[in-house]
């Protein structure tokens, strides 16, 4: 299944701003693009984003001392 950026925001809780920045800065996301530039994410992208969000929450909750 393919998801638009708006659908991914709803499914993951990650903002569209963060999605775009993570794609550009960290390059662990590679959504497919249409000719008009719209991004489409697949199930594996959504799973990765959910896990990254969980890890970010842990770091914010406990600080940098995550082992």
C-alpha cells in the first residue's frame, strides 16, 4: 500500500516538516515521487518512521544516556 505525506503524518505522528527534513538530512527515507514531486511512502517507510519516533521519544524522556 502507498501513503501520501498527509497519511503518513496521521499514521506516525511525525510532522510533514520533520519527514522532509529527515529525508534530506539523514537520507534513511526514500519515498517514491510522482512527476509533480508528490511523495508516496510504503509500509516499510511507515514502520521505520514509527520506530524512529519511538526512539526519539526515549531520548527526549531519558536524555542522551540511552544504552
